[in-house]
C-alpha cells in the first residue's frame, strides 16, 4: 500500500459533537482527497487539496471542513456531527495533476449516534 | 462529466479470465479511463488506466475500443482473492485536481 495512514480507524460519537479525522501520507504527494462511502451512493468526494493551505470543495462538502498545514497531513472536520454523516471515510493521494492514479487509505468508520 | 455504465454483478470461475465491461459513450478525447477495485472493508485499489491504447500491467489488461466509447478490464487468471467490486471511472478534467467520480461498480464473484 502507498504510505497512507488514516486515524482513527473506528469512531463512535454523539450528535452535535465535533469530530476530526486525520490522513497522514509519507509519499510527499501534492494532492490529497477525502471521500465518503455509503451504500447505494458509492464513493463521493467531500473536499480535496492541491497543496499546503490550498483546498476546494467536492460534491458533498456541506457540514465538512478541511485543513492542510503540512504536505503530509490532511484533516477532515465535522464541526457538529449529524447521523447523516455516519459513513466510511477514505483519504486518497496523488502525485500530480496529470493522469497519476489516486491511492487510497484503508478508511475510517464513523458512527454518529 | 463523462459517466460510466457497468453491469452490477458478474461471476467467473477460478483460473479463468474475467472480462469486465464498461461503457463510457460520452467520454472526451483527453479523458482517461481508470479501473479500481475494492475488497470488502478496504480502500479502493488502483489497477490500471489508459487513454487510447491497450494497456497491460502485472495485475490486468485494459482494452479500449477504437471509438473509446467502451472498455474491458481483463484479469487473465482469476483467483478467489479477486472477488471484489470493480469500478470503471473516467477522469474528470478541469480545475486543479484529477479528482475521480466513482459509480456503483461491478461485483465480481470468483467461484471455486
């Protein structure tokens, strides 16, 4: 696997609490992505980053924010978790804007009760 | 954005070639076709990608039709460990990223 570590791997939290998921890479890749995966919807892009402090929204960004203060770390924050954000979250990285493939981490399973 | 169409499921006998089809009739001339697979509870795994020519690597072969409206992923000798959901994806151009838009994929079941 590409050097991608997601933490935590599993988390249960209550509605209304803030949650931060971390993606750490050791590949020095410029691009990083957060996806969520839900039954019937496949993988959907939440936010992505094209460099340190450079981020943009994906197709399902409402309720999420991200930060990237270092090349190796990309944080996804749920400011006030809701039950609809119960999902499996995947981080991905890619080297450049060309046809370089994305490589995915093994995911974080988040349950909001 | 170019969309892809895949059959929801397929079966394949162990040791035989698995041929997974994908239609992408609205693909643009500079859009790549990517294939990923996802084994239960793991992150998607990159398999192969191509633009116009057929491609082969240690995992699979990718055959793209001349008009680029469809492609086939070939696993030459399927094993039980190849049982997974396979995604055919067209790379979205534009913006500052090569973000991928996933569909619902094909569940390949390799039978012993």
